[in-house]
């Protein structure tokens, strides 16, 4: 039987940014991260600088992380065979009822 698990993902990575436009250093750093986020995360993952930690089962909507609602689709683990597309909303896990028409 499937269950929801709250997970904490922590990434600490240092990168080097060219301040191409000579702007505020913090602004240049943030712009570089926004523009290269996927590559920076991939680099951190390859370097082992990402920590993934299972915290607790989620049994009530009050236990959802910030920004998550009952209407959200949870992430799936790496599925070996078949379709990786998640179609079961969080509220279906919490209530046990299939939500239709949304």
C-alpha cells in the first residue's frame, strides 16, 4: 500500500559566477543560479552535496511542506517499469477516495 512521506532535501554547493554586468554581487549570484539551476543541482548531486532525508509519514494536510496542498501530485520514486506519471493527488492518499473531474 502506498503512503506519503515528508522528505527534506538539503543542498549545499559552492559555485563560481562571472559578474558579467558588474552589478551587485548578490544579484549576480542569484541570477546565475536562476539561469543555471538544473546544472548546478546536477553538479551538486554528482559531488555528493545533496542530502535526502525521510522525515515522517504524511497523514494529514497540516503535515504538508510549505507550498504543498491537498490538490498537489506527490513525486514518485524512480519507477523501473511502466509509466512514471503520477495521477493520484495528495487528497486521495489522505481520504482514501478517488477525486474526479479536476
